[in-house]
C-alpha cells in the first residue's frame, strides 16, 4: 500500500509548486542531502540540466517509493517551503493509514446499525457538547508536549458511555477529532477478552489491522501519538493483575497482566487512555490509575429530553402529549435522563400511538420499564401470529439471549440464531421490530441490558418438560452471580429475574403468551439464597447493594422479608439517592438484623442529583432506621464516615433509644458531627444493653467530651469499652475523662490513641489511675505525644493501681530512659500489669538490660511488645538470657521490625529449645536470612519446644526457606506461622476495627 501510494502520488505536482530560484536551490541541496542520507548520488551532469519533470523521474528511478519522499520533505524545509512540507505530510498520513479507513467504515456501520438512538446526529452532538468539550480540553491541553493523558468517562448503566465512545471513534476516523494529536486510536472492547487467556498487545490490535497497513511495530515507535479507548470493564469476568506489570508489548502475557500493565502505564507509558467506567469499574480500578481526569456523563437536560421526544416521535402534537405524560411522572422523567431509558420509553409510547391506543404507562421499576417495552413491541409485531406461534418465536429469541449471557456472547452470527430456532425470516422480523440489530453478518440486541431482560424472561418461559440447555445455567447460578459481584450483565440479568418473579409482573406478561409463566421462580430464588447464606463467609461475599436492588425490582414485601431474614449481618456503602431509597425499602421489611456496617454519603443534607426533597429523604430515613427497633436481636451498629444533618441525626438517635432496641455495640467513626449532641448522649443512658462505644476519628469539642463524661458517670450507664481514638482529645478534655475513671466501675477498656493529650493530659489520667476506686483494666495511649518524662508518673500509677492489666504506650518518644522508669517500678510484687506494648518508642539495645531484669523479677508480666525499635542482635542476646531463666513467665514477645539478623538466631533458638514459658514470638520484617531460619526451624522441631505462634512472612523468603517453614509446621501441629499475627486484635482493642 505504502509503495503504491508513493509511486502513484505526484512528486511532480510538488516540484511544479517551487519557484525558479527555489527549484535551483532544491537541486543544489539535493546533492548534499543524498550524501547525508548515505544514498548513492545522481550523476551531476544529469541533475544539473534536469527540468522539474526530469528531477521527478530521476528521484523515482534512483530512490523508488518512500526514500524519494523522505528526501523531498527534508528539502522543502531547507528551501523555506514549510507549506509544501505540511501539505505533503497531511496527504501521506491520510493515504498511508488504511487502518483509519478501515475504522471509519467499521464504526460508521456500528453507528448506523447497532446504536439505539434514532435521532439526528446534530441532536446527539448537541446533547454531548459539554462532555465533548471537556474531552477535547483534556487531550488538547497537552498537545504541544504530547504527554500521556488518562481520562475516565463515568456514568451509570445506560448513561451512554459506549455510544459516546463509538461516536468519538467515528469522529477521529473521519478526521474531525484529534487530527494533530493522535495518529492511531485503538478501540478495545474489554468484555471480548473474557475468552482470551493469553495474548500480546500486538496480537490484540492485529484483529482490526488491515493486511495492507504498515507493520504494527512502526506504529508503536511513536506511542505518544496513540490513544487506547477501553470499554466494557463492567463485563469483565476476571480481576486485572495490577501488581505484576509487563512493559513488553510484543510478549504474550496472561490477559489480566496485559490489561493491568496498560492501566498502570507500565506498557507504552507515553500513550494515552480513555476508559469508560460504571459504578463497579470505578470501585475496582479508578484508584489504580495514574493522575486520571474525570468526566461524568451528565445525561439529558429537561430541554434535551423534550427535543428527543420530538425527534423520535416525529409528529409535533403526539410528541408533546407523550412528553407531558412522562414529565408529570417524576420517576419516568428521571429514567429519561439517559439515552437508553429515553429510547425505551419513547419506543413504548410510539408502539401505543401506532396501535391507536390512549397513551398510558405504568412503570414502577427498571424491570417494569423493560417489560412494558417488550410487551408493547411484541403486541404489535406479532399480531399476525397465533399465540402459540408467538410464544415459540419469543422463546427462541430468549434462548439466544440467555445463551449469549452465559457464554459472554453479545455479537451473534446467523448460525447462532439458527441453532436457537430463529430462522432467516424470523431474524428479519426481529430486526424490523428493533429487538435485534443487524450489521452485515453481525447480529446484536439493541443494548446489553435488553439482552439481559430477554435472558431472564427465558427462565419464566421454560416449561417443566423443557429439555435442559447445557449452555444456559440454573436459576440458582443466576442468583448467586447477582449477589456476588459477577460481571454487570449477569447481575443485570439476575435483577430482571427478581423483578419478573413478582406476581404483578407475570400477570402483565401473561397477556402476550399462551403458556403459563413459571411461578416457581420465586421459590427457587428463595431456596438459593437460603443455601447461599449458610456458606462459610457468605456474608463477606454478598454484594448487598446488588441484593437490595434486586429485591427492590420485585417489591413484594413478604418476599423481601423472607430473603432479608437469611442475612443477619449487612455491610453496605450508599453514596447515591437511588441506593438510599432501595436500602430503606429493604430495611423497612427486615426483622432479623443483628449487625449493620454502613457508610452513607451524598444523601444528607443534599443528594448530588437533587432527586429527593428533604421531606422524602427523612421519610425514607425513618423507614431505614426502623430496623433498629423491629429486629429483636439487633446488636451491632457500625457507622463509618457517614454524613448526616441535624434532622437525620435526630431520627437516628431517637431510633436507638426505643425500648425495643437491644443495641450492644455502637461504632460511629470519622463522623461529621453528632447533631445537636443531646440526642446522641441519650443513647448512652436510655439503652441499657449498650456496652461498647467507639467514636474513632470523630472530632469532639471540649463541651462534647464534658457532656459525654457526665453520661458515663451516671449509674444507668453500662459502657464497658470506650474508644475515643483520634477524637482531638486535649489536656483540657483529659481532666473530664480522668474524672470518670474512679466513678464508673463498669468501664474496663479505654482507648485514647492518636490524641494530642501531651504530658499534661497523661498526668491527669495517672492521678485517676492511682485512686483505689479506679477499676480500668485496659488503657491504650498509642501516639499521644508522650515523652520519657511521662513514664515516671505512669510508673507511679502502675505501682498503686490494682486492676490495670494492659497498657499500650506505642508510638510515643519514651526512649530508653522512659523504659528504665517502668522496669524499676514493675519489679515490685504489688504491680499487676500483664501486658506492656512499647511499639515504635525509639528504644535501643541499651534498654534490654533493664527489660531482662524485669522479665526475671516480675512473674505477672505475660506480654512484652517491642515492635519497630532498634533492639538489634545485641539487645536480643540480653533478652534471651532472661527468657531462659527459671523465674521467667513471659509468654508473648514482639521483636518484629527490630533490625535483627542471622546473628541473633542462635540465641533465639536456644530460648525455643530450653525456655519453658514463651508461647508466641513475632520476628516479622527482620533480615534473618535462610541460615537464620534454619537455626530457628531446628529448635522448633525439638521435642521440648513449647512455642505455639511464630510471626514470620513466608513470602519474604526464597522458595527453599518457605519449604523448610512448611515442613516444620506440618511436623509440629501446635505451631502456627503467621504474618502480622497480632495486628487485627491490637487494632480492635485500639478501636481501629470493630
């Protein structure tokens, strides 16, 4: 292709554009240029007397094809004819890009045959004007530097992401977009890769690469001129591998690695990306992208929706009537915000008008919208067939849809249709009814969601005598896919199945079919969810947003109550008004909830789309909160990063003070305030079952701390564990908290981690700890800005206190001097402290002499945690002497991240062999080496070794060491080797976790 173009294209035309003096200079410079390019020269006599026609012939003769043009282009610049150079470059680029021509034809057919808009191009361009300008700006801003840019196009399902990308691809191929920015734009349908196990980027692109094009390798030589458009992440069946990137675009890789490498900019990092992501895709991949720019598909404005109706329905008065009907129905009008919803509604109304019926539409859910669309189309399109014939034809169409959903097929060939009982005539009929789209030999449904609806309908149409289709899986598998974050097309099919199982829906559809629709579906769904809920860790696998949306599609209260009874523990993130409404419906009909973990944002005080007014939101919130009193065994409420206003706060706290509420644990972390405060503090007194309160990350004013402490002193208060980590507790507030300790004999655990209480605040607590009435057992003061001077006062408090068993002083600047204070006091028999946590306290091996003396003399101390201190091998040697002493009763020792090497392993091995007390030893994140582990394993295999837990990260070692550790574990059944063995329990005690 390239050679024929250069041969055929007019060298002479360009030479004729040169003026006389320019042509003379051109010939003089030609000699030098040929030498520079190391090309054989043209004989001087021939060149000297050559005319423009002769020069064109000589160039073509001596340097055929591309070489002649390289010489010409260089010389145009040297004779100051940049205009000719630019024109030639444009012509060559357009002529030499058969890929672009191929894409132009391909996407023109896709746009005309596979896109469901049915409105003029001018209208569509106007509807996406804002997004188009944002996109042009995103890539255009960096045109001069040609730096890589990543843009994320975000929108809900049906918002028009794919349509927009198709239009952009067509605009580029036609030369209307990014003309100077991108030489090549590659469109990757990600969901098509579900069936590809391994490939290279070259192979991936070759599928659309015309044979006559230049080698792909040459294209990749200018990656800054390449854009990858990527669509279909919601349909991906595997997780991308973002941790093992590959930079070689020639090398075959597992598909997850290849796609992950593109997203993380490890492969062709100078290229640019344009990704379409829905809700699921955003959750999975947005935070893995490098500096992405974000464009949200806004959807149609009210005026644009009106214009859409006008263009779609054509006749002015009919369009006005239809639009008025929809506009007066808030939910319908909202569905029209996006192209797919608008198209479905207009299709329903258009069929009604063509049948001469009065305009009416009864839509209350997404399923009912698709069902209305389907019944409207089928009533008109199948009116010349008997009911039995119609049912057979629809069943064949549904079988095609279901087979496609389960085999990841969204583009069908004619033999696929024939295999499912759809003849050529029927195929043409479905295309005429716009239930199928045909692009040459490609057949698709109008949208993947339409395919999902007909796939779900297949389960209602199958009769008890139907032969099982091996490619179409069971109802149970549909349901499980719906609630376990499967690809979005499977989840959508499942949601339709829930909706279609409702009696109201089957009654509506029954008017089209002559066979009874299955009413057993709902029982199958219930039995599937019952079984699934009994799996180990099923609660962790369930996507409650998807389950709730499915139940909302059904809307039958008894069905919802029964399903919700299978899931006593719910974890849900709500950041959209629609999800809030759906969740409120489900919780209103829940009577068996025990534990709720909730994040709620972008609802109060205003949802982003302003779809609900204040009264509506508070009404739904009351329904939501009713679950706290209607569930007889409700025990745990975890509110993480929730955003409420005063009105919603008041409803929440009031619901928790109802006499029927049996709440035991309340976690309200990273909250944006407590409302007016009064209602919140009532929860502490009015709920006699409440024993655990965690406000981690919620800033509390001094007045709020003071009010809280008043409640804690009240005899009706039953709080036993109080977590106030990262609450901005100051010295002033410590006075209030300290006043509680001698008064509240029920309080056993107090976490004040990550608060700037300073030395002075700690002194106030020490005063309280010394009082005989103080019965606190666990005190956590990690990262509280304490110093070695504070240790003297804490030690004194420990000497007098008869209840405190666990003290966490991690991440404070205590140093060796501070530890010396503790060691001097804790040697006394009256000290009862059992656990001392000194993580990250700037300790060195110097303190180990004092700690060793403490270990030998204090028989009550069971745990000593020294993580992330400069203990080193010398310090361990000192500690090991004490650990082997007969008086040593220490059971747990933390030496993780203590800069240990193989040199200390012999001493540790000796302790493991001869020590009688040590049960847990954490050596994580130290450079012990293989030889060091060999010494430890030998000791662990000794019959006298009593160690039960060893903290080590197996993956930090070579395979030989890993095999050795596994063998020791198998030989010693009581031994467990774990990475970060205590972290979760420590975090729970500090209040980081519930």
